[in-house]
């Protein structure tokens, strides 16, 4: 009860402090007056009475403080006083404050952004019911696998969701190109997700007669239909087929990727073998049933996959999907991103450590300049704990300011980090720095502030009052604190070395990548993607005639040298494939039909992109639909399947076709897949067919093609005219963005360039912070040894020798840091192997260049303190002592 009363009194004092203080002053004045009246009776004079009364009353000021201490929260008041004093001190040193806050802001902002990404992608559970029960079955399967797995699995409920296919959405204004996913009717039930309104698919809507339904994404519903809630029940046209909208997904739902706009049932019709059995294999997802473990599901999947392989109507390799196994869905969604995230997280952690080390070094320097102030505080009665608490408060305030600036900076840094990751990553667009991340960043900042403020506080509190008050220039500093500062700066240099080497390796990789021959020349080609409805190309002649007219009209435009169309462009992010049969290589279980990169092009395609002809000839205009079938293959394909002999005259065809095509040409390899890789490992070759002879496996013409015009007048007017011509010839076909091919090629290495820029910014930041740290260390060292340097000069030491002494100290610390950094980088850069191209993680030239760079920066950082040391006046220095 007594504690409650005291707490109540202290709270009341907080709100009534002025009145209570006045009452206290009146009461003390009253008692002092009584003492004076009593002492006047002794016959003393007025002055003596006042002095005697004050002595008898004791220390009135101390009594007032004791009273206020019992009334108020004294520790909070002292803390508030420390904060105000610290803020005034920081305002008086804006350069120091700015550098320290910026150092912390860079580290804390980057960490807040990375914590947000890591939390959202690696830690936070997926937004589905019991997400830990969701798995993805590795490998890909045809639609026929859906009923087979569903009927044979005892541990999982299996669903099928494609990664996304393009569709034309028409009937609601101008036709647009959207991306849709084929899904089994139970995919939402398996995921544990629901629609925002409307309904999901029903079990019978996978049958051919009932599959004309569609579920829209929230983003497409808002953008295309204005968020109209009456959209459910309306009909929309997808690729010329009317489908009923039955539901809209919630905002933020982005499975299987963020660019999927709608979902339609995956039709299951064994009467259409090409659709039922391939060739577009898709992933399977599943939910573990109650009581089933992941290990049991993995064992079962291996058995089911083996059984399913035997049901194919054509030969399949014995090792097909031999390693297929369920893996946690969250791990699968992250995929290759996990490595990048961990690398970036480690990098921003290094930047934070460098920033903290830098601030600790600066605070140690600042504490040295305040030794006289601390001595005066001690002489006036402040204990060591009081001094330490004051300086730790200053460190915490500095860290809090850095956290506030860092959170503001983190919003921009987060957008930069997002650019490093694939834009289709589910949930990437919704990631933001939330209150939890902000709170964690502030807490980390305060902990860091207390940590790196503790050593300077102890250093400043350990002062010799006599020496420090006598002179502000102590002859030497404590060896312990000097050693600590050297270790801090050495560690800072070592961490900087790691980032500098990493950035150097990525920079060299980008240079080597830019020097790699992609196998074609983008030149001045301007491209536009045309996407007629597949129904309009049911007759091959219709689409062939459409693109013939387009080529003729565009060729007639001014400034156009040549025109071509192709189903895909090099490095445009698409890779059409087709299973093929090759003469002399019959299909067997050991060697089934290989899958080739498939390009349908017109006769000017190779000449426009300057793809070299290795043997034979290019396509000609005479290679039309009614001419003999011809094909062109890449040089690596020819070497693989006809080693030591000519491929000209050999025959090849897509697996489902009856007629063979004669190989009439061999062209150079083109980097179709990635800037650093021509084709993925599972695609062993490339085939080109004339557009008039090409088509889908069921014989229909390819509707979506890219129009290319080689022109030297790429202007806004030309692009507008090209679009108008395309839209005039195919008014119902969406026309994609008109842009140059070299822009598409540059975007292909965009992810690599983004991560290189991030690492380069990390390295530059670290180098600047390390330079500041070395400069602060040497300035501190010079200020501590002013007396010694003055004495050396007085005894005849030359200024050059003094400068060399300072340089030796600074470069010695930097050298130890560089050596430690080389060892750390040798270990750390091995994790960068997947991000590098053409350069080893332990490239000697890069290590040497980074070491020379940091050594040069250290020389610059030491130069100013060395110059100051040479300007010390020995007479004034010795006289001051």
C-alpha cells in the first residue's frame, strides 16, 4: 500500500511540480525565518544571523533535491536531462553527427529492407490453411498424371496448376494479352484458399463440356472491369472462346506466380492425346493428408511415378522423373531466390557491422577530445557510473537517430532489393517494411548504440584528474583503448575487403558477359508482338496470309531495309520447345524423343540478325507451305547428332508430324535462353522451320508471332506507324509494346546488372566508411601523441620522418585488415559461384585489385592526419605541458 501511495504522489508531482516546488520553497523560507528570529535574540548582527541560520539549516539545495527525488521519477528526469544534453552536443558537432547517423542509416536501412524480404519469403508462413502441409512434387507431368496420382496416392490430395500461358482477352474493349493458369478443379481446396466472391471450380468442370469457366485475379478484375461486383456470371472471350466468370480471387493471391491474371480448368480429355499426354508438362502440388508424413509421401511418390511412366503411349526414358519427390511448397516457391536472399542478407549485415565499427571508432575519438570535460565532471562529484550512463545515453540517441533515418532509407532500398529478384515471385509486390520490422530495427539500433557506446564511455571515465585538468593534451593514451580501436578499424577494413572483392567479381563477370558473342546482332531491329486468336489460325493459310500482308506493308514503309517474323526472339524470356524425331536416332526407352528449342521464322530472319551460316543455305521465299519440308539446325546440334559428318541432307521432324523436313542449313549457335547460356541443360538442340511450314503438334499455324523491322529511322513516329499497320491488318489481335531488339537483349541481363549494382553500392559504402574509420583512428592517434611528436621534432626529427611514422601506423592497421579480408573473401566468395560468369570465385586479379584499392584509400585517409602531424609546433606543444 505504501508503494501505491508513493507512486500516486510521484504522478501527482509530475503534473503539479510548479505548485509543489513553490510550496517547498515557502516552507524552507519559513523555517529559515524562524531560525533567524531565534538567532537575533543572541544579539548577533544581521549578517552573522543570516550566516548562522544557513549553517544550522544545512545544505538547503541538497534538501530540496532529496525532497524532489522522493516526489518524482528522478531516474527518468536524469535520463531526460542526458538526452537533452546529448542532443545539444550533437548539434554543436554537425559533421560528426552527420557521418555517424549516415553510417548507421546505411546499415540499418539495408537490414530493415532485407529483414522484410527474408521474413516475407523465407520465414512468414504462406497465406493458406495449414501451409506446412503443402508440398510441390518436383518434376513436371502431363495432364494425364492428375487422375493417376489422385487415384493412387494414399498420403496426398494432389492438384495440378500450370505456370501460366498467354491468352487473348477480348469482348470488353480492345483485346489485351493476359496470362492464365490451367488448374485442376480442386486446386483451391488443396491450397486452402478461397475466392473473394463468387465460387471456385467444381469437380465436373474438368470435363470437355463444362470447362468454359474462368476465375479472375483481383488485379485483372480491378484494371479491366473496374472492380464491378456484377462481373460474376458474365461472359468473357479468351482466345475466341466464351467463358463464364464464376469468381474473383482476393487481393494479393498470386499462385503460382505474380503475373497470373486468371485461372481456367485444365481440361482432361483422353480423346485428344496431344493435349492429354503433353508436350507442355506442368508441376503438381499436393496437401499431406491427416497423419501422413513428408517421408511417407516421398516414398509413395517414387513408386507412383514409376508406375505412371509405364502408362505413356510412347517411349519414355527409364530415368524420367526418377528423382521426383514432394518438397515443402514454401521452399519450392523461393527456389533459386533463397541463395540470393542469403547473400544479400550477409552483405547488408556486413555493412551494418562496418557502420557500427565506424561509429564506435568515431565515439572513441570524440571521447578523447572530451577527457577534460569528463575530468571536470568527476571533480565536481560525478561518479564513474554517472559518466558511463551519460555517454551510453548519447550512443543510444545517436543509434535511434540512425534508425529513424535508416527506416526512411529502407523504403527506397527495399525497392532496389526487389529489382534483384524475379518480378513473378509470389507476394513480392506486397512486401513492405511493417511495424514489426520497424520495431526490430529500432531495437537493434538501441542495442548497437549501447554496445558501441560502452567502450568509449569506459575510456572517457578512466581519467587522471590531476593530469587531465592540468593539460588538455595528454602525452599518451591507454594502450588498451588504442589496441581496441586498431582492432575495430582492422575488422572494418577486413569486412570492406570482402565486399570489394565480391563487387569486383560481379563487375568482371558483367564485363566478360558483355564481351561474349550472343551469336546474333540486334542491330537496329524494331519489334512488335502480334497475338491473333488461335481460332483465327485454325486454317494455316489464314495466318500465313496475315503475316505475308504485314511483311509487305511494313517493307513499304520508309526507311525499312528488311522485315521478318518469328515465334520467339533471342533472350526475350520465352523458349518454345518441341519434341522431335531425328533420322538415324530412333526413339527408345534409353533415348526417347529429345526436346528442341523451336523457332518458326521467315526467310529474312537470319540475315536481319546476322546469324552466320555454317553450312548449306538460309531459307528462301520459295520454302512455302506447298514446298518440300526444310529445316535449319544450330551448329552444336549438328555436332551432337552427326559428329564428323555433314548434317545437310539429313531429316528431322516434330514427333507428332507425319512428313519429314530436310536439313538445308546449319547456322551458328544463338544464346536464346540466357546471355551466358545458349540453352538449358534439358534442351539438347535447336531447330528452325519456315513459318509457312511450321505449326503446333496438331498441325495448326502458330498464331502469336513477333514482327521485326530493320530500320535506321527508329523514331516515335515510326513506332506509332508500325503499331497502326499491325492493328489495321489484325484489328482483334493485341499488339505488344513496340521496342528495339537491343532493349530486349539488355533486359535479359537486367537481374545480373541489378545484383551487381547492389554489391557495388555496398562496396563503395564500405570503402567510404573504412576511409572515415582510418582517418578517425589516425586523427585520434595524432591528438594523443601531440606531446611525443613535438618532442621528436624538438630533438631533430624531420617532418618527412614524422609523416612516414603516421603513414606506417595507418597502413599497418590497413594491412592487417586487408590480410584478414583476403582470407574472409576467399571463403565468402565461394557462395557467389552461381552469380558469376567466366570468372572463378578466387580470381587472383580481382583480389589484388581490391587490396590495392583499399590500400590506396587508406593512404588518402592517412594523408590529412599525417600533414597535421608535420605542422605541430614543438615550442607551443612543450610549453602547454
